[in-house]
C-alpha cells in the first residue's frame, strides 16, 4: 500500500528536490507538501508536478496546529524540514529563526504526537544540520564530526536548528515517539536560493558581477549533492533506528577559496572577479562529516557528488535556468544583500 509522507518546507531548495526525487524514485510514496512560502519557498521549484495524483501542495504555517492536524491524520510519517535556513540572515535578525525552527518544530512534534487518537503519526524525521556541532580547527584534518561529537552550535541559525534537533530527540526519550534525526553537510544542486554561496557566486558571474568571498577564504565546507541528501533522508526514514542520529556527508571537503577557483575556472573567469569582503561574524572555520554510521548501518553512500563533475553540472543548471534565478534575484533578495555588502552583490 502507498505510504503518505507529510513534508514540511517542500517548496524550498532541499524540499523541492526531495519531493521530485521521492516521486520519481519511489512509486510507493505519496507526498503532501506543507509550506508557508517564505522568501525562499517557491512553487516554481515544483513546476510540472501539479498534475501528479501522488502529490499535493498545502499552503500553511508550521506554527498553525489546526492546519497540521488533519494532514497528520492522512500521513504515515513526517519529514520535517521547514526552516529559516540562512546563517547571514540569522545574524541580522535571529527572531524568525527562533519562531520557525524552535517553536515551529515544537508545534509540528505535538501535532505528530496527538495524531490518530494519540497513537502518533508514525515516523518523524527531523532534517538537521552538521552546524549543530560547531566548528573544527583547520589544523587537524583527520578530526571529523561523528554523531557523538560535542553539540556546540555557533550561529543563531545553528543554535535554533540544534534546539529543534534536540527537542525531536527529547520526544523520543520522553514520549516514545518514533523519531530519527539526520545531520547533513552543505548541499548544492538546482533550485538553491541564490543567497547561498554556490548559486550566489554562479549567478553573480553570469551577470558579470564579482563574487564576495568572506574573510581569508580558508573556511572549509563538506559539499554534498542535494539528491544524495534526499536518498539518505529516505534511507533513514525507511530503515533508521528510532531515537538515532545519522550524519550525512559527501567526504568532499573544500576551502571556500578552492570552491571559488573551481567556479571561476569552470565559468572561464579569472581571479580578478574575487572581491574579498568583511568576514561573517563568528564564521565557523571547518565542517567535516564522518558518515560511517549511515554507510555501515543503512548502506547509503553518496553517488552524485563527485567533484568537479557534480559542480560543473550544477553550474550548467543555473546557466540554463536564468529565468528562474532572475525572477528570484529581483525580489527582496537584492535589498538584503545591498544592505549587507554594498553595490557588488
Ligand atoms: P530553504 O530556505 O531553501 O527552504 C525552507 C523552506 O521552508 C521554504 O520553502 C520555506 O517557505 C519553508 N518554511 C519556512 N518557514 C515555514 C513555516 N513557518 N511554515 C511552513 N514552511 C516554512 O532551505 P533549504 O536549504 O532547503 O533547507 C531545508 C532544511 O534542510 C532546513 O531545515 C535546513 O536547516 C536543512 N539543511 C540545509 C542544508 C543546506 O545545505 N541547505 C544542509 C543541512 C540541513
Ligand atoms: P553558505 O552557503 O551561507 O552556507 P553555510 O554558512 O551554511 O556553510 O556559506 C558557505 C560558505 O561560503 C561559508 O563558509 C560562508 C562562505 N560565503 C562567502 O564567502 N561569501 C558569501 O557571499 C556567502 C553567502 C558565503
């Protein structure tokens, strides 16, 4: 029998890719996409799915229990990924991060718990982030985050995600809810809002603008293609152990300088297009994921994140889909970047 997944935040970058991936690869799944459509939620990301009878979009806010309750009755499980997602925005104003990522998660958890006469909705997967672990030093490249690493978030975004992550685990311990948490590294791929570094740099270059590199550019991120993340979420949802955390990563660490040089070279630009700008306050130095638990227990491995091929393919998507990002970029996005970084953004 088909299972119905309630996906929160399915109109954002990972959400839209997840909905597309699940519908394409899992004929046994139906999806209800529940999204309030903030600045980063965009129904264009889901164009073409409107006529799929295994898919339904419901506009609503995760802070609204009355909107969630009837959907929980229909669903066999929840993938909760609605969030405020951008670190720089959390530095400018952390309020929406606390409301959405902390309080919103509590509302979704309670709705999931009271569903079906208190039996609960079924499995609840919280899409968390490697940023809950804070920052690693550059000096010890062999050290990576494991699921038992210290939880030490640095940014308001990361702290708010940590609250949602730990609250989900608390609902497992306290109420016996069937909760699984995934903590993933930086994603890249189509439909990413062009405030995140890869689509920002690529679309700037396509517009003949420079790319604003923070600080000395030596900060390191572990890059994973979004479809590998989607596959890992499904693996954890299907086969993960209740109450357990699964790290997800690409084993693909790159400094921002390396990443920028790769983008410049793929797009045929030189170093002169780099503009070093003021560093992000509290900028985490390095993220690195040890994903051996999900690999060994659930048999998942990244297969779409090979570098530089996957980056080349992603850049080609932004080159071929200029109408999409031009519409996105002409919104309030511009005012935000101009306020923070001046004219070059
Ligand atoms: P995104 O900003 O592109 O999408 C977030 C979505 O959530 C949007 O569609 C937005 O409209 C929706 N949303 C926000 N507030 C809502 C509310 N109150 N009610 C209903 N919907 C709401 O973010 P993303 O990059 O796709 O990230 C998705 C999730 O994955 C987040 O939870 C994020 O923390 C996590 N994550 C992201 C990455 C990454 O590299 N992007 C890595 C690890 C984990
Ligand atoms: P980002 O895409 O914001 O993801 P996160 O902060 O969640 O890792 O940033 C990725 C890296 O790129 C991070 O080290 C900050 C850096 N960065 C820049 O150098 N310039 C930029 O304009 C942005 C947005 C990010």
